[in-house]
C-alpha cells in the first residue's frame, strides 16, 4: 500500500483546486481521475483550427474567488462583450432586460421590461410585487417569482434564463443556491424588484460572468501542470471504489478504469487495483460516485437525486457574412414550449468572448446550438437541424454548405439541479463529515452552484485538512 500526503478523488475543477491547494502547503497529493483527462466539465477542443471551450465557458463574477485564483495561476481574465441576451418565443424574439438577476427585473417600468411583458403585464407584476412581504417566502425560485411578480414574469423572463443556465425548471431550483442573498434582500427591500435593485447596485451594469482569455479550459490545464511541477501525482483512468479508516488515517482503494457502456457516467474502476493510505482524503467526484464512496464511512441516506438534463451541443464553425453584426448579441435562449425551433439556446461564441473573436479569421463565426431540457429524452442531433435552428434564431439565412467544421458534444446528466431537498441533504453530509478527521467533501454539487461557488469551497476544504 502506497503512503502519500493526501488523496484527492475526482479530477474535475474541484479536485484539481483541492490538490493544487495542498501543494501550496508543501504537500504532495495524489489525484485520482477515472476518465482519461482532467478538468471534468471544463474541457477544450479545436474547431476549424480554433481552440475553444466545449464545456463550461466561464464563471459568475458575484463571488470573487475564481478571478483571484486565475490571477494566482498567472491566467488573464476576460469578460464577454457588452451586449444583451435575447430570448425566443414563437410570437417573436426580444432582448432580455439588462438590469436583472436570473431574468427577474430590478425595475418593472424599464423600457426593456415593457417590451418583454407589455404595458399591462408589467403593471400587473408591479402591483403584485407591491404587496407586503409575508413572513415565510417560498424556498424555490419558481414559486418565489410567481408569488411576487406572477406567472408572466416567471414564464417570459425567468424560466428561459433559469432553463439556460441551470437546465432546470425554476420550481426545482433552491433560490439560496442559484441566487444567494436574494430572499433576505426581498425582506429588506420590501419587494422582489427592490431586492434585485439592491443586489445589483447603482451605476453601469457590470458583466455577470467572466472567463480565462484563450478559454476556460486553460484553468484546469494550468492547475494540473502546477500540481505536477510541485511534486503531486495525477493518475488518470484510475477510479476510487473504496474508502475506509485505517493505515495513515484513511485507505482509498482504487483501480484502473475502462470506458463504460454509458459514456455519460464515470467509467467503472474494475481493472488493476491500487491501494493508497493518507492522513487526508478529499472526495471531489461527481455525486453519483461520491455517494456510495461516502456511504462506506458515514450515513448518506437522503433524497433520490434529480437527474440532469440530456444537454447536448452542436458547435458550428460557419462562414456567414450575415452574422458579422451579431444580430442576437452574444446569443439567445429559447422559451420552453416554443415550436418554431428544436434548440433551447444559441451562443454566438466568437462574438461573445474577445479572445475567441481575435482567434477567428475574418468572416468565420463559432456558434453553439444547445439542446436538451430537464425531463426530456435525449434527441437525435444533426448539423442540418442545427443550421436550420440557427437560421431561425438569428434571422439570418444560413445553409449547411457554409459550415466549415462542426462538433456534436453530449453532456447528458452533467448538470443535476440542486433542489431544496438535495441542498439540505448536502448540508447534512457536510456536518457529518466535519466529525471525520482528515476527510473533506467538495465539488459543484456539494458546494453550491457552478464554478464560482466551488472554487472557494474546494480551497477551504483542502486548507482545513492541511
Ligand atoms: C455544458 C456545460 C456548461 C457549463 N457552463 C458553466 C458555466 O458557464 N459556468 C459555471 O459556473 N458552470 C458551468 N457548468 C458547470 C461546471 O462545469 C461544473 O459545475 C464544474 O465544472 C463541476 O466541477 P466538479 O469538479 O465539481 O465536477 P466534475 O467536473 O463533474 O468532475 C468530477 C470528476 O470526478 C471524476 N470521477 C467520478 N467518479 C470518480 C471516482 N470514483 N474516482 C475518481 N474520479 C472520479 C469524473 O470523471 C469527473 O472528472 C457547465 C457545465 C456543463 C456541462
């Protein structure tokens, strides 16, 4: 059995950050990753010779830690070009209100809100939101918006954004996870619009997301390189399957993995065994594998996890002069129930990110056409369908023979929504793990929502164990 300083299970962003944090304290961690690459849901590829993100493309800037980490890693941060997002309804597209959180407007009288809701709709929402705030507010985003602003605001403004970012119905999303502090701000401001205004502050609207210049995928690549430079080890195609107390504190039973039948699930660790013992273990793998591992040492009983949507992207490199003026800003979301297109979103990647604009030769555009809503079955995808959807959404005539290169990427189940039930289950897990000396749990599902929340959580988890 190998004795090591620390074992980190899972080589996505959370595991890489935890391992990197260990190296900052002079430790030499071993990171186990069951797939053949590190980075998990942050991954890069090349299309028409241009490197770009096929997974997460950035982080929410409301939590400053990811930007700070980028600086520590020597990476340059970039912000998307200032442009509104659009939303598509069968009755016509419109630009989303700019001063808003998850589509919830800060001012129900703003011109962009009136365009989206109509004068009468905006008036009704304002009237509802002027009612006294009750003692108890609903815990899920959908019910909160419905109660304070009505179903039109929920359906036309919030559901498309929540569906786009979290791939889930707003009723499945815990408000405190997707917009921390919002519920408390409603109480302080006396209205939901007032709460959004309070949280957004005055002054020009700042970008809500940021990324790494050159691609978000550079962050896990750099983390991995710095872990190796500091003497850490990264074992890909090696999955953890056992966790127990003993040896130097903890014993991790791992084994080499083989590609499973379902590429959406982490590969099974059923090959050559590898046993490690360490005083510190961080579990940073996906919930589906973390749960049985943790179940070997603590009680993991809790709700069944809501499966993530069958997310898939058709990425196109296309030569189309009609897109030169980026007619839909940085992209658009498609309202659920729309029949005019099959896609659920379009991102004009080469217009959105300055470094990508610079990498694309003149006239070449990178589009990401997204499919797969929560609760849907995975659908057959094709470049032809994506081109037809992109043409409808942008209002530009596009043909398949203008496509220079394309990639179809599946992320089935990758983004399981954090429901109020899963949130309290995860809180319970954390308090049980706090009693286990030398054991830590992190990862997007265990720390809140997305990269912004996992970065400080993963760093703290490792720091606590040093
Ligand atoms: C298409 C897409 C777009 C996204 N866009 C954004 C965005 O713009 N902004 C944002 O903040 N977030 C975004 N996200 C979410 C974000 O990517 C994730 O929240 C984050 O990357 C998760 O990191 P993680 O390390 O917690 O998990 P993962 O990336 O899932 O990593 C977990 C790793 O553990 C490994 N593993 C599993 N079991 C074992 C085992 N037994 N032993 C060893 N290893 C194991 C897995 O193979 C995997 O590599 C997006 C996600 C997707 C899919």
